[in-house]
C-alpha cells in the first residue's frame, strides 16, 4: 500500500513538472553529446548541445553528471541561455561519466535532455592543433639548413648594413682608448628568452674584441643561470682569442633578481665606474629608461637592442644606436660573419618572405570571399 | 597611527628621497639606499628560492619518496642531479660539467619559446592583419575601417621589408623599408607617450606618499 502511494506521488510530481515545463513551452536540450576533449591531457570532457530557439523560454542550463551506477550530481554554475558547450574539468582519468543537460526556465521549471553515452577522459600523445605550427617550423628549418649549406659551400652571402652593429667596434675602441671599462647588460630575461639568447651571442662577439684589446668587460647579471652561461661564453671567447689570462671571472657577477634593485645597482655602477661604452641587449621592462638615461648622463656611447617593443622608444630616445627587434637576432651573424650564422640569417629572410606571401595571398583571398587562410591560422593552438 | 607604522613611513620617505637624490648626482645617501635595496632584494630572493623552489620541488618530494619508499619518486632525482651540476663551477677540475645543465636549459627554453613565438608573433599577427578584409568583402566594414585595414597591411609589408637583411636596400626595397621605418617610429612615438603617462602616474603616487602619508600636507 505504502509503495503504491509512493509511486503515485512520484508520478504526480513528474506530471506536474512536465506539465509546468510544457506550459512554459520548455523543450529539452537536443543533440547533447559528451566527448573526450581533444588535444588535452585527459583532464576534461566536453559536452555540447544545440542552441535553444529564441522563443523557447529557457533562461539557462545546468549540467548534471553521473558516474556509472552512481547518483546524478550537479556540476558548475547555471550557464547562460546562449551557451552550447561546457568543459567538465573536474573528472578523474579512467572513470566513465554520463551527462544530462537540464534546461531551466525563468520560473525555475526544468526539463532534462537524454543522458549521453558514458565517456572517459584520455590524454593524447599528439596535439593535432599544433600540426600547422610543426609544418611551419619544418619549412623554416629547411630554409635555414639549405642556406647554411649554401653558405658553407663558399658562396658569399650579402648582409645589409646595420648601423648599430657597425658601431660595436667604435664603442669598444673608444673604451680602450679612454682606458675605461665596457658595461654589458643582458637585461632581465631568463635563459630561455629568445632576446637573452641573442644577447649572449652578441656578448660572445664583444668579448672576442675586448680580449684582443685587453679592455675590461663588466657584466652584471640578473639571473643566476644566465650568469653561468655568460661566464662560460665569455671564457670561451677569451680562450679562442688566445687570451685566457685576460679573463676575469669576477667581472661577470650576479647582482640581484629584483627588477628595480637591479636597475639601481647598474645605475650606481654607471655613475661610479663611468664606463666608456654601454651595451643594453636583451629583454628590458620599465627600468630601460633609467638605465639608458643614466648611461647617457655619464657620456658613454650606448648601443641598445631589444625585442620589447614598449621599451624600444626609450632606447631610441636615449641611446646612440638601437637594434630594433629582429636586428638583435641578426647581430651575431653580422658581427661574426660565420657562414653558418649568415646562412641562418638568409634562411630567416626566406621565412619572412613566406609571411609576406601569406599576407598578400590572404588579403586577395579574403576579398574574393575565400577565408581558408584565416580559418587555418585561427585553428592553430 | 601606531609607533611602528610611523617609523615605517619615515624610513620609506628617507629611502624614497635617497633614491631620488641621484637626480642631482651620485652621493652617499643614494649609495646607501642602492646597496640596501640590492642587499634586501637578494636576501628576499634567496628565501623565496628556498621556500618556493628548493623545498616544494626538491626536498619535499625526496623526503616523501624516502619515507613512503615509492620507487617512482626517485625519478625526481634526475632533475635534482642535473641542477646540482651547476655547483660543479666550484671545482676548477669539474667546471666543464656545468655545460650539461646549461645545454638542457637552453634547449628546453628554445623548445618552449619557439612554438609560442611562432603562434603569437607570426600566426596570430598574420591572421589579425588579414581578418579585416573578410569584413570588407562581407560589407560589414566601411569608411575609416577600410582605411585602417589598408594602412595595417601596408604598414606590416613595409616594416617587414625593413627587416630583410640579405637583400640590399635599394630601389623599391629601399622605399618600402623607408616607409616601414616611418611606421615603426610612429608606433614608437605613440608607445613613448603612453608609457610616459604611466610613469607620471607612478611619480604622482610617490609624491602623494611624501606629501600625504609623510608630511600630511595633503589629505
């Protein structure tokens, strides 16, 4: 008897809720699918459904999930009505989840979709969204390798004049004549920064010349790892020039990791030591103008170079020469004239030509109503 | 205001003025503030490195591995040992060992950086340059929007031409690169003005501290 009453109560509640839902014109979310999120580490499942019609009366969606054989649980907040997808990032790998999307009306009437098939989150070995990146890298690498072989075959490669780099010898010569030191800052970037790597390569070339001229080269470092790489590069440069005796490890030292303490320290060095030449090469932030202005005030010849576009204006305003972005990367090839680096430089130019072509072709295609280039570029993750 | 807060304000005001004193010339006050700043930041950095690096990423996992005896935990010994190779510099006979962690770091750094640079600086920028032309074709962009889109493409192409190093800049290439450098300078001028405004705001904050919190001239 009790069981019959319970059944009747359940049926009544169901009828009432369905009736309310239909009276609101509420229809269940359709085409609900749950799939393992592609190109992830298996930590999420993506649930999608069709957008509700404008007059559907739906004010939002609630996502419910069930572990096989378990209870339904509500996950996340109420989603706004325009939503058609939800990524459940609170899953455990190896567990199957089934989902229901619940449509909620303004009067809080609800109607549930059908339950999806159970799905597990799996991690993928390859991120297919990165394939265009991979192909581009292969193309760039092929262009660089081709040009390196071309350069090694003895063919002379042309490099246009870069005034900032032609001044390197002038700056080192000036410091030598004046008997003063050269201050070289690799900036605030870590060892993995492209600009820092470029800066360290330039430093290697500068160190070769200071080894020849017996000029003191002072390098305050902000990163302990950069410090070790810099010491190694400068030491190698002095060895290759046959002047290991002129190498002084204490001239390359750690200052501090704090941005403005580093700026204050380098500024103090500039004011007290009055270096004849200052190289500011690498990644810089807000301290760029402090350093460049102080260097200018002590009368040093300053050669700056960075790919931090917000700091370039300050270097241009306060330094004698500035290497703008890509010029910083080209510097090592320009200074050393080594066939391998020159080949690499021309290979990079081929890459730029490819970008040039992609832009022109993209504009023409877009104007013709064909948008596959932008679609392809948008898909790259 | 309690006593220690008052002391803090006086110390901060003294150090602020000491740092600003370099605008006149190098002097003992600036030197004191500079050395204090560098010293405190190094000390603070060491404490941070210990508590945010050494303890959670090296000592704690090792201790857990030793206490639980989980063999997979010993895999963490590999990066720890690679890191320890940096100390090889302390021994002149074994200095060469430092090249291994350096090579790994630069290789890892480049591997992480190159795809991101390609995506953000090439793919996204190329798409952003082309995308407005889809709107022009669809008729949703007109007037100044069209002019802006054309200017953007012209600017990108001319600026890109400036950065061709293996081509002699003469004839059309010379003119394109000259226009490119003009675009760059306009951009830099705009960024200069924008950043200077930001720096003035920072100066105002300091002056506000000196005149308000310290001297109490302004409320």
